[in-house]
């Protein structure tokens, strides 16, 4: 993803977060990912981003693996193996 993939979804809007004034701007990607930028309106101007990433189950990934990972030459069997490893490691 690059800056060219972002489309302004909501113009900057002033709000308060944790007792501090912020400005929130929201972009959306063509794939539906929403990215929120929070810029603190104080002299130190802290900035942070929030973006929930959509997830897929192992079954959904294996069904979509040919389409999603075709450009990377990752097979359905490799996708299933990766999920098994992630489950053993406690991260899936």
C-alpha cells in the first residue's frame, strides 16, 4: 500500500482524547482498510495512527490463497502449513 492508495474519507475534525485537543483525519483504501490519524493540537504535536486490519480464518485463507498469494508463488498447502505453525506457537 502507498499514499496513492489512500482516499480522504473524513476531513480533519477537532476532538478531545484523554483530555487533550486532537484533530482526526480518516482515510480509506480501495481494499476497505480505514486509517485514522490523530494529531495532538499542542506544542509537542504527538501524532498516532489507528487502523484495524481485517482478518481471515485459516479456511478462508486457504480458499483464497491461490488468488491472494498467486503473485508470491505461495501455494494453498504452504498457507495451511503456516497457519498450523502459528497455532502451535500460540499466535493464531
